């Protein structure tokens, strides 16, 4: 029988976003950034594993989770990166984590505000890939004007249970390992978001934001940004990732100045949820290697 999972961490508004934090403990801070269609609760179990190493703060990106829609309507990667940067200006320099879209956002933050990032841990980061898998192709289709809105309207008619099961089948290597409590939490959260007037727009516009990054050229291209990252970096891929090709680790190894790669043979796209103990061990090693403290969260 599966052990009962820890409750999701309590949250509060910090500036314009909702943030879930572990109890105040270690002086070192960490900030966690979720992926497309995710929320701060994606990090609950990893934050629990790391609570004696860092004080963790998981953001609901603008328009996601309990965060309201951004006042300027900006759901681009740059717009989300500003929200993360504003949070880190509250926490002080922190160890930054990102998954999928959150990984792309974290790269932009680390490249543009190196003073705020002590280390960078990326779990299946959604960096531009010329050979995207089926999942990203579906995201691209949903991002097409008019078609995206039509897809969203049709999906809203599908019961929340079916949508959550389909989503988990895409991002988990083995859905049988999803705890029933976590499954129920996800279904309840989706039902809540179905009643929010901006939920569909937030999803579609954020999808368009990450698709735009695949075609960006010049100094703002995410791979060029990755080459500028000064913080020591850990990149974790799951061999059974259906969204991001683990083969992209080779390009990451050539691009990030200080990087260590970890391939998990039994994980999918959300290794921090599938095997938090393993990811925590790797992150803890990286954090200990930095040997840098940082400021407590400002009230």
C-alpha cells in the first residue's frame, strides 16, 4: 500500500503571484517553477525532501494555480520570467528549479539575473528542439490562432477525470505509481480552474509563448541564453519522457558552461513528482557544492 503523501504546502500572495512555501528553516532559499498546465503543487513532494536543505517557494505562474491573470496579459516566457524574477527579489538569491516550460523560464532568469541564481536544476526543460516529439506538436497545434480556442472549448466538455488521466498518461512513465490522493487533488484543481474565466486563455497563451521560443533567433534564443548561465547547473531527464527528447541532454552538455546530466531510466517528463527522493539527492549534491548562503524571504 502506498504511504499517504504529504499535504500541499500553504500559500500566500507575494506581489502578483501565489506562492507555496515550506516552513522557515534553512537560510538557503529555493524557488520552483512548474510547467505548462501545471502549478506549484507539482513540487510538493520534492520540496518535502529538500525542506531540511533549503526553504522552498513554489510559484503559481501568472494565470496558473491560484495566481490571477497578469494585468498586462503577457504569457510569454519573458513575461513569466519577470514574475519569477520579482519573486526572487523577495527571497534573495536562491537555488532555482524548473520543469518543462518552467525550465525554459528558469534558463531565461538565470541568464538575465545571475545575481539571483545560486544554482540551476532543470527537469526535462522545454528548450528548442528541431525534432520535437508528438506532445510538443500537439501544443503547437493548440497554439495556432482560432484552432487553439476551438480545441480548448472542446476539451472543456470532457470530464475532468478523463482530462487528468490523459495528461498523466502523457507525462508520467507509469501512471500506476500516481497516489490516489494526488489524482484526486489534480481532478479537484482542474474542476476549480474550469470555473475561472481566464483559465483557457492562460493555457493557450502560455503554449503560444513556448512555441514562439522554438523560432526565436538572436541573443534572446534560449540556447544562447543557456550559454550565458553562470550558475552550476543540473539537468535531469527521464528516459520515458514523451514530451522532451532525452537526447537533448547532449546539446545541453555542450552549451551550459557548468553542467551535470542525470538520466533516470524509469522516469517520464515529471521526475520530481515520479521519484522525488532521487531528484532530491542529486539537487542536494549540487546545492552543497555551491556553499553559498542567501537571505531569508522578505515579509
